[in-house]
């Protein structure tokens, strides 16, 4: 895509429906990322067993770390790159892109080595018991061996969206997801590869985004910037990581809280509870991906107009974004309320203890839909303005401090019921903190 096309995408005069059209592919992209995990869980349950599905939730803290770091570098780098493009500094944008890629590969190598060397203690830390570690081990070892692919997939999807290629990013993710589904079926049903086959299929699906990025940036050179020979710049990498830290905190904290949830679910329901929690986590992730997709799409718009100095468009997109987060939250809650039973039935037989616990957990989690979008957007807004400190603090409070307190506090009071109510309670409290921050900084960034 050339410079003028990117300018047209990001600088257009948005209205209620055109903003939806702009963000819809990004929402679809993020939702499809959540589907990756669901597909693995479905095939594992069908061809290995109901208890085996716990392997996905037990590995979730680790994959959350990989995705969190990828999103941190992607969102932080995207804000810097798009701002430079808005200022007409295309060569410098290309140099930043090159540094981001090199740094990501280096981190991937480090993560792979650490995860493989310390595999047993890490799996136990994630909540694996003597009854579940046999299912977790092949899944863990395979995915951890390809941590670079997970990092790059998470990061490049955001950078491609930052190019204004929201539709293309959605298609690439969809291709990867379909490929994952097909290979899950082939590897697990016909080649009898078990959980390891599900992990290999997931990695191959991730590679679809990486292959497209190689074509887009290196072969076809469709970007408004290109790979440039760039000297190492630790200060810029630090700025990128700091600025994207809120998005990293959000994803990483989600992984840490799932780790806490694994232990709490085991305490409340036993090993069955960990498997049931996996399906509840699918729904929670699906909800979060709707709003993360929305926010990731509008962040470059705010970054662009922050660089260009267009105050009126910042205010207009802010109002429209807030409105759409409310609409999407209400719609998501209603849809999932009616679909919760058939969704649970995809994974567990109705009437079983697995099904009863999972369906109950989904029902009590749904009120979070109303609040989550506003908090995620508020944090992402500060990322777009390169204020990583405020963004990171908001994410940390929302996804770790408040949620952890609600998890342990409400579970102590009401057991399993408190476990499922913790998330909506935490999101409600987080909205209050987010609005306070938005009002405090409204004059500095002029979005109200």
C-alpha cells in the first residue's frame, strides 16, 4: 500500500457506520485468534477425552506470555511507526520496523530455551497435577519450541492493521484458522497424533500471518515504509516496549489470572473444574477479543491524528468509539446469553458435571460484556498517544490488581459462584478507574 492510500484510510471523516466498517475486519481478526484455541479444544475433547481439554487452559499462561510480548511490541511499535508516517518520516519508520523485527526474533530464541530447559517446574506452576500433566506435556513442548512463530504472528497482525489493511489482516487470520481446523482433523483423527497434533496444527496456522508479512513487506513491498538497515537503538526499543506495556500487561495478566483460576477451580471442583474452566475461558477470551479488535483498529487513527494535529477528528472518533463499545457490549451479552447452552454442548455432553459447571460459569460471567470494552478502549487510547505509563497502569489495575482481589475475595465468600462472578465485578470497578483517568487527561490530548 502506498502512502496516499494509508493516509486516506486513517484520515477519513468517520461517522457511526463508517467507523464500524473500518473496525469490523479487525474485530473479526481478533475473534478468529480466539477461535484457534477453541478448535484445538474441540478436537482434543473429541479424540483424546474431556479431561485432556484441561491441557489448553493449563498452557494458557505460557501462550499468554508469548502473545502478550508480541502484542506489546506490535502496539508500541505501531504507535511509533504510524506517528512517523503521519509526520512524513517514512525512512525512519522503516528503520523502526527493522529494529522491531530483530528484537522479536531474539526474544523468541530466549523464550524457547527457557521454556524447554525448565519445562517440568513451569508445567507444575501452571497447575498441572499428576492426572493432567500427561496431557499437558506434548502440547507444552511443541508450542514452546515455536515461540518465535507465536510472537511474530501476534505482532505482525497488529502492524498490518496499522497499515490500514484491516480486511487483509482478517483474511490472513481466517486462512490460518481454517488451516488449523483442517490440520487438527487430519493430525488427530487420521494420523492419531493426539494433543501433539493439535499443537502442530496451531503453529502452522500461525505461520499464515508470517508468510503474508514476508510477501507484503519484503517481496511485493506494498507498505508505505520498508525494511531499512538500522543501527541498534535500545532507547527506541525501550520506548516501544514501555508504550506497548499496557497491552502486554492486559494479556499477560490475563494469563496469570487464568493460572490463579486453574488453582481455584481445582480447589472448588477438582480436576473436572479445570476442564470446565477451559470452556468458560474460551467465552471470556472471545468477549475480550471483540473489544481488543476494536481498540487495535482505532489506535492508529488516534496516533495519526495526534501526529497530524487534527483535534476535531480525535474528538469525533472518541465519541463514536465510546458509543460503539456500549453497543457492542450489550449485543455481545445478549447473543452469548442465548448461545451459552449450545456453545457448552459443543465441548461437553449435556447433563454431565463438566457441562453443568461450564454453563453456569458462562452465565455468571456475561455481565462483564457491558464494562470490558470501555476499559480496554481507555487504556488503548493512551497507548495511541504514546503515554505508556498511564496505559500500563490502567491495564495493570484492571487485569491484575482488581481481578485478583475479586477472584480470591469472592471465591472465599461464595466458592465456585464467586469464581465466576469475579470477572464482571472486576470490570465494573475498572470502568470507574478508567473514566477518572480519561477525565484527568482530556485537556492534554483533547479527545473530549
